[in-house]
């Protein structure tokens, strides 16, 4: 292994830059050459490949987004796309690849390894929906962004005695909703992994009202339904002075938290170690504060699970 490359793919996540920096600097420290591929797998197929030096990743650790740019490129699922990608890697005499991204990006990394090109996956997505790791890069930052919004919304909800429905991202996973809801004391948390019953939610709101509590926060994960749809359903039960806030892409931006920067640095360095050992087809992760690696095919088969105990706790604490 003499020359490796790195790309970021799918939805960006705060901390991707810190991970890329770790890959570049650890690789150069180990005597490797590093190339950056812009725009994920799309850039790979188009040969958008350039050399990275130590200085290329200076002033990046604190920045959100990804300086390598990102793209969603479903065409990489085709044989044609994968063969074109490998052709570009060979043309640039690259021996190993690091892919930072979520589920879709892992499929690309798996495909390349199956075709004989050693590729390592680093979990980078705000959704925290990748198996084999307790946390994905970007989740903690997104969570804190949501929490900041939730705290602010509670101020105005209290002043006006309103019910606020906050729609958060997460695709099919409820982690952002659960963690922000628990941390922000939401009266109800609606996630795809747990069934909910509108009668119960309304019962909760009414109970709160009976004891003089007239404002409420309900966090709805986008994977269940939109905040507006939830508000319409709630309106069938009476007037709860509901207002909807859709946080949207603000959740994907901003300077990464210390947690995300440290996680990204540790995962990036381990990815380089694995390539140095000539191992591909692995995804790095963190488990009980230890950096681990797992077979990427196994990770893709496993379903990510929401923490049931935490969900129950959030419900107990919000009575
Ligand atoms: O996977 C990250 C994510 O932000 C999801 O939470 C969300 O559903 C999706 O990406 C939005 O994608 P896009 O930026 O392409 O609209």
C-alpha cells in the first residue's frame, strides 16, 4: 500500500472534515501518499481526483460540511459505475480507498471491495443509523443543534401557552428525536421504531393542562410523518394552539462538537491502519469507547436499533 484516496458521500455531516484530516495526516505520517476525490462516487467515476498534502487539511478540523464536497450518486450501484470507478483508481495508481458516509456510501465501499479493491467505511451521518457503532460522526453536533432550537422554542411556547411540534431529521431512524427529546424534556417523542397512539399523546397533554401546564413540546422524527401532518391529526382532538417548526438542513451544518471531532480523528486514523494491513471490506466504529472494525457486509445486513430503555425513560420523565 503506497497511495490511498478518500471521499465523502451522501448527506454531509459535521466532523467529516475532521475525519478526512485524520486520514490524510495519519497516512502521510505512515509514509503514504493521499488523494482526495471530490463529490463522492460521482467524482470517482469522473476522475475528479487530486493530491492532498499536510496543508490541504489545515484549518479544517473545526469546519462543518465537507471540503471534499459530497453527492448522492445512485448510479454507483451499477456494474458500469463500479468498473469506471476502479478504472480511475487504477489510472491514479491508488491502492486503497476510505469512504466517509452513511448506508448508501457503505454499499459503494462494499461493492468496490467485492471487486477486489480494498475499501474502508467510516460512519459519517447525522442520523446515527449505522450498525456496529454506538455513534456516527455528526450525530452529536446535530443533536446539540436540535437541542439549542428546542430550548429556544420552549421559551416562546411557555410565553404563549402553545404546543410546539418540532420535526427533526433522521430518515428512518429516531435517534435524533429521542436524544434531543430526552435532553430537552419533550412532553412526547414520536419515532419510527416505536408505535404511538394519538389518544395517549392527547391524554398526556390534557393531564398536563389539568395541573396547570399549558405548553408542550412534541418532537416528531421525519421517518414517522411530517410535523404538519402530526399537527393536523392533533387538531382533530381540539385546539392545542399548535405551531410547527421544521428544523430541516440547519441540523446538518455548523462546527462539529468536540465529541464529533475526537470520534472522527480516531476513526480516520484506524481506517488508515487497516489499509496499511491490506485489509478492505471493513467499517470502523466506536463501541463502549473503543475503536472497532466490522465486516461491512455484516453491518449492512444488521438493522440499527433504537435504545428501548432510553425511550421508556424519556416517557417516564415527561409525565
Ligand atoms: O441522511 C442524512 C439526512 O439529512 C437525513 O436525515 C435526511 O432525511 C436526508 O439526509 C435529507 O437529504 P437531502 O439533503 O438530500 O434532502
